[in-house]
C-alpha cells in the first residue's frame, strides 16, 4: 500500500492536471503534446519576442512567451487573472514532469522559436 504522503502527492498532481486540462490552453500540455514545429507556429502567430523555450518548465515558459509578445487589443484584467492561474497550473504540472523534461532537454536541447 502507498504511504499517506504518496497518495496525497498523487491526488494533488491529478488535481493540477485536471485544472490544466480545464484551461484548454495550458502551456505544459501544449509543449508536451505538440511537435516543436507546432509550438513554433503557435508562438509566431502570437508574435512573441522569445527566441527559444527550454524543455524544462517549458509550459511555464510558453505561457510567459505569450505574455512577452506584441500587445493585443484584448488585454484586460480578466486576461491577467487567466494568465495567473495558467502560470501556476503550468508550473505545478511542469514540476511533476521534471524527470521527463530534464531527459528531453539533455537529448534535444531547447525548442527554437525564431
């Protein structure tokens, strides 16, 4: 049987993953489930100023790159709240994926954007 801490960690991970899935645009899911070309295309369409994304904490960085882009006319307080939740969810899920992303960073390097 699992220890209480292991079960608790597992439940928290599932909660964060569910929250991230609910957002639909979670940076961690976008960078983990899409090809480098798709990631590059998405960030080009957002007109980001980022040049690369490390694979470690790539979801968090992907979301930051959306914020570090040419300003859009839809910027508002509601978007700030969305990105606050998005960044927190991505950071948490990226932490769960660290063993995988560290290996990918070592094998493939960062994701080039420009």
